[in-house]
C-alpha cells in the first residue's frame, strides 16, 4: 500500500468545519481509497475557535476520517471531487458531529438529527459507566453495572430499529452501508447481518465498504452457533499443548479476558461459581488472557481462585485465537458441545448451566 502526504490534483473537494471543545489543535485526516491502493495522511491545525479547512482529491466517493484529540476521537465524512462539505459539532459528542454537502453526508446527518436524544443518552450512559468503574470499587457500584448495561442495550435496540428502517428506505445509498457497519453488524448473529446486506442494491455493491462488510460477515459465519468450532493449539501456563480435541466428548467453554479489563472482574467471579457447580466430566473450561504481562494475569487467577486451564497470549488483540474465533470484545465466551459444534456465544452463566445440565 502506498502512503503519501497531501493531495495535489487539479480537481478537489473541500471540507470546512468547526469542532468545539478541542484540547489539541492538531487534526489528522486519513483518506483511504482501497480501489487505487492509496492512503493519504494529512495534518491540519484548527484555529482557537475550532475552525479548520482541508482540501483533498478523489474521483470517487471515499471515506475521510478526521482524528482529533491525539486520535482518541474521530468522525467520518464522505467526499469526492467538487464536493463542498461542512462539518460541525462538539468533540465531547463525536456521534453527533454533523456533516453536510453531499447526499451521503446529508442522509447520515438526518439520521443523527432524528436520533439525537438516543445518541446523547448512550454517550451519557457509557461515560458514566466508565467513570464509575474507574472511580469506585464499592460493592454498591458494582451491583449497578447490570443496570447500566441493560439501559445501554435498550438504546442500542432502538438505534438498530431506526437503522433497519433507514436501509429499507435507502437501499442504494452508501449511508446504509455506514449504518450497517455502525449499528447492525452483530458477531453473535451474522445471519441477521447477512439479511441487511442482501437489501443493498445498485452500484454500491461494488463499493469497498460493502465488500469489506461482506468479508467480515462471511468470517463471522464461520464461528456462529451451529458451525464447527475451529481447531487450535495453544500452550497452557504449565507449557502443555492444548487443542480443541483435548475437550472432545464434553461441553467446553472457551473464554477471553485480561487483567486490565474492569468489566471482566464480575465475569471471572461468575465463572468461578460455574466451575464449582458443574462437574468437570460435563463441562471443561479454558480462559485465554490477552495480557502482555503474564504475571498480571497470574495474579488475577490466584486472587479469584480460577483453577481451570489458563493461557496467557501476549500478542493481545493480535492473537491468532482472537482472529480465529472472531473476538471483538472482552469478556467473551464461546460454548462448544461434545461434537465440537458451537452452541452459543457470550452466554450468561445461567444459560450455560441450562444447556450443559439438560443432556
């Protein structure tokens, strides 16, 4: 892939914007054109009031990603030559940064505007959830985590419904691909995602984003419930070789976690209780830690008394196991039956008990 800095074509598009609340004036602009094998990376400086101006060149509509606050916040607009795009919003609410000036941007702006209250509510809940995890270790706060998650899931469900209607109304727009990517891709239900992708019509089925979504979803289908679990070989903390066949004839729970994952703490406690309750001849467990520091995970294992097999994969998110089993978040789990068939992903411990004990 070729990287170059700045665009010098005779034709161009222009993006002018104002982002309030910036703590860092440096804005990084990344434009990817997979069809031409080219990625451009530019830097612009915002003025004191958050105003900035950028111009680039592309003969086809491409995503232009604006990274702010040293890359911790970003938003995407779509542009091609002769477009004059305006962008505005608050860096504290990147989901609500609005862009206009082309059909795709205008449609996405309308979606954001119509669902402004839901998007703000989700941001508020997510920020408060993270804040409580960081600032308090009290039992009362931990008991409220499920309440947060329930509320966030409720907002997500409403946004999914809105996105579904949108793609039905605009099946030939790149904006529908964006909403599928942002709201409808589901690692636990790739067949449903496949139905959304099947609604897309017209020339955008040749768009690079469409092709990417199909590739990702096809890979997810390989590890959905009902699929045969991919074989693997890892080294346990005792340096013994562990393979999928090591658990044949039993139910097998494969879990992913890390010492730095605050939300894994409650999950680890639930797994300890599950391991005590279900006999080893019915269910065996293996946890893959994504820690780069193996000592950190050993400390967690000792503290929580996690006595089943553990693997510390110091490759972290670059781990082969993460890719093989399509893990996109932690904690995660995959339940595999005695015939090495995946029967569920990210199940609650109660659901796991029901599946394993009803034989």
